[in-house]
C-alpha cells in the first residue's frame, strides 16, 4: 500500500485552459474526497465519492469543475476554462467505510495548480 | 457561522514549553474530532482523534474535548522545533469533514 497518490504534483497553465488531476486512493478505501486549499486557509470540501457514486458536491464546485470515479478506484478532477482564482492546492483524501480507520482521512501529497 | 473556528496565530513558544492550540465548533451533533499537522508545502497528516469528552494522550500530545462548550484543544508538551507547523482542527459531521483555517505554531530553539 503506497498511500494516496496524486498526479501531477504541480501544474502551471494559462487562463482559459483545461486541467485534469488524478487521484489514486488507498486500495481498500471506498470513500474519496477532493478538497481545495489556498494559502493561509484550511482545506475546503469540493466533492465526495462512495465507490463510483458522487454523493455530495460543494457549492464551491462551479459548473467548470467536474469529478469522476468511474470504477470506484481512481478519481479525476477536471477544471475547464481555468481562472486565476482557481490557483490552489487540490488535495485528495480517502478513508475506509468501516473498521478502526473509518474516521481517518488520509491525504495525498496534493496537486498544486498555478493559473497565469 | 463556520463549522470550525481556530485562532490563526501565529503562536510562538520556546523549545521545551507547552503549546496550547484551541478550536471551537458550531454543530452540537458532531461526534468525531481530529487534529492534523501540516508542514509548509505538504499535505495534512493526522496526529490525534478524539470522540468522547475528556482527555486523550498520545506521547507528547494531549487532545481535550468538551462537548458542552463545543471546544477542542491540543496540548503539545516539551515542544520541539520539529513541531513547528500549522495545526488544523477538523470535525466530522455525517460523512463530511470540516477543517478550520489552522493555527501556525513556531517552536523557538
């Protein structure tokens, strides 16, 4: 088990371009979360999956944002027509549904987005 | 009202002292509380979880929960320079985890 993996670690793009981030959770974790974090702030919830089902979406997630978890394993977060305000660290986290680790969120290293 | 409120600091303590970090939450139905440590440029890592009123100790760390006052705290004894980081308080409500803005701690050698 290599933990939660995120790719790419850094992405620099020009305003208006589309970007996609990938998250591979811990293999036995069926719950997957995406958060956004800007400097000086805590992680802000974006969306949450249980297996392949997207169960909750934050109002922060505008229609330019879309997330998928097609087979209940890895997840992608796509941002279309990026804006400078999208510059942030995008964090993925996963957890078990049951057992001693059920309440423990494990974070990936994050994908840092810079929009020029 | 935000779900979780923290004093953003910065908090500075000398090496060997006790660092005290505080957090309040708004939802009385919250049952699970967490402290995460985040080094600059890194992702959050869990250091403590607490679910019932009282104290929970793990090495140099003690988490305290007071549900009546909706208050969670973290004490770090014998603070070390390596403890210098941002500490995030988190609360689980349903299937959601809400984070505070974090308190920046600097331990001065």
